[in-house]
C-alpha cells in the first residue's frame, strides 16, 4: 500500500471540493495533532484569497496556519517561538513568490475574485480547477522544504 504525499493529499482534497487553504492545513492535520474536521473549519474563511476578497492566496494562508500551529508562540513569554515562526513564514513567502511570482490570489489566477465580473469570467474559464490544484500542491512542497531546513 502506497501512502499519498502531503502535496498529493492537498491536491486531492482541493479537487474533492475543499478550498486551497483547507487542503493545505488538512494535509498536515495529523502531524499537528488536529483532526481534519477542525482543520477544515479553522481554514475555511481563507480560501480564494480570503473569502474571494482579492488578498493572499488561500494555499499560502493555509501554509502560514501550519507554521503557526507547529512553531508558534503559545505562552506570553515565548518570544523565541514568535521570532522563529515569523522567520519561517518570511522564508516560505520568499520561496513561494520565487516559484510563482506572487502570493496574491489575483496575481496567481489572473482574475480578481472580489470583482463579480472577473469572478464570473474565472468560473467560465474554469480557472480554479485548472490552476489551484497545482498552486495548492506547490504550497505544501514549499512548506515541507522550509520546515525540513529547520528541523
């Protein structure tokens, strides 16, 4: 029996109907000690550039959530954890931008999902189904690379 990579898992979750942010966080949920349902709920509002508002890509938001869950500050005294998390997020953002030119949903998709006309055009062109599975899988691959470099 072969196990699915996290990137493949995220791609599959997206194609099954979860948002990019949900797919990324859920693909790490077991490692983070979180059930998938909780991961889906926490990350639900971040999909499609934060609820189709034209902001940061949901897959990127999902990756940032993973980094926060894994390395984030949990006590008021733990400033080292905050600094590590910020450094890892910065590294992730730079790597993802190097790969795709941006972390902003409209830049990545070529459509501003907050604009009803562009949203309708994107739906007609099937942009999310064509581009988002790869963008989601790439977010996981970049995230794994960043995390592996800091173990």
